[in-house]
C-alpha cells in the first residue's frame, strides 16, 4: 500500500529531523522544508496528503502560506504548529484556513493521533448527501453548495458543518461538537469552536444574507432545518 505523503515545514532542524524520523516508521513519507519560501513552493508543486506547518518561519510565515494555498484553491489538510498558550495564534491559524492546530511543545503520540484523525476524516466518511433547504453537502466529494453556488471550506470547517447538518434543528454544545468532530481527546480551549462557527457564517450565510446558524446563549448552536 502506498504511503501517505506529508509535507513538514519547520525551521527548527532538530524538531524537523525528530518528527521526520518518528513519522516514517509510522508509515508516512515525509518531505521537509526549513523555511516558508521553500515550504510554499513544495506545497504548490508537489502532491501531499497533509501539510504540517509551523507558524514562525523565515521567508513566509505559516499564516501567509496557509492563506496563499487556500486562495489558490488548494484544500490539502493543514495541521498548524502554534506557540504554547498561544490562543490568538490558534484562532488566527484557523481563520487563515488551517484545519487543526497543535501547541508546542507536543508529544509525538498526540501528533500522530492528530495526523491520523485528519487523514481518516478526508479519506473514509459517510458519503450520504445532506440537505437543509438550499444548503447541501456531498461528503463523498467534500463539496458544499448554497443553491447553485459552490462554497469552498477547509476540511475541518466541512466536518463541523456536516456534523451540524446531520443534526439540524438540535441545539449542540461546544463540547458535543468537539466530541463529534474530533476523534481524539481535545486538549485546547473549547471556545475555539466559536472561530469555526464564525468562519462558517462568513462562508455559508453572510454572502447569501442568511442566518442558518443560530447562537443559543448558554447552550450552544443550532443549524436551521430549512437552511436559514
């Protein structure tokens, strides 16, 4: 079976070497870039199943790389490495299009778990289409439409939307969304869900003058059964 191909963009050579050596016995083929300029070029020119991207890089930083790839229509899953206790870093990482984040220092088993979870969600999923009014998704192709307009979402944004659409009309707490979408024990701030909801609203609601995702104060969020 072909190995899943990963791109690691990390300027700390000690960390990069350790991560590469650890991931290869786990069945991954790992290509490494030590600066943002080379990392962006490799991401654009190569074909990767997932990108591990540090934020603080010489050349271009992780935010810039992530944003440029998304603007070019590249939706390869991105796992961003953020600073310890960097809540704003995590929020900005998700806002620029990253699918998930991991704070430094991190344990290697957690890194592997995050990678495998993202890859599982992109390769093996419930493929039954879901509709809520004129909002519809095709999980098999990871595509979203509002009416006839197709909407681009990151992998994790898509997963949050799919989870909510399959439970349209139900009030879902942040904890329920985390448990339903993430396949590992989430160690960060549950309030990061607010970032995902905000991004989803800017994608599926605001351009269409809709209000499909309702905030239920003190309880969570609810997606309208009619798509808003």
